[in-house]
């Protein structure tokens, strides 16, 4: 499964609206096969939201956000990620390991 960083600009959005959109998106993730929100971050003051999404392809990402009428500025396919606990991880290798087990 691939990972994508999805950026959104929603001027004037409130923290409550972000919470509502997140709740709606989590429902959608259960309806679209293979789509899962990994993490999100936002700055309501600037109207910016960023989501890391795991999905089979970019089309599934677009479809998932379209279902909640949420605008997408950009979708960037992610190749690798980093956490202090795991270090640098290849998302492609992680996906291969999950599908082969």
C-alpha cells in the first residue's frame, strides 16, 4: 500500500469544523477499501490541514476526500518516512512486507 501526503487549504476553518471533517473522513475510510488515515496535522489560524493517508493509489485518495466534499490542494506520494523510534522506513518495503505475510 502506498502513502500520500495530502494538503488542504480551508480559509476560515474552525477547530470544531476540522473535528467534524475528521469524524466524517474516518467514516469514509471504513467505506473505501484500502484507505486509512495515518495521521493529520493542522493550523486552523492559517486554514491549512495536512493528512498522511495510506491507500492503494492516488485515485482512492481523491475519491475518499471527494466523498466529504473536502478540497485537495496537492497530493504527494511518499517514498519514505522517519520516526525517532523506527528511524528511516521505506513505505514501499513496508507495503511489500504486509502483502507477503
